[in-house]
């Protein structure tokens, strides 16, 4: 009984961590992309 509960709790924590990690990675990707566009515009202006 305790082993099953502990296993389910651990699995739930891993799933929640993976889901929140995906959102973080997506945000970083968007920030890097926006920075790249800014650098490209600056280079084009020169």
C-alpha cells in the first residue's frame, strides 16, 4: 500500500516537473528568438 502511494506520488511530481519545464524552455526559446531578430535589425541598419 505505501509503496503504491509513494510510486504514484513520485510519478505525479515528475509529470508536473516535466510540464512546467516545457513552458520554461519555450519561454527561453522565444527570448532568444526575439534577441536574434533585434540583432538582425541592428545589423541591417548599419
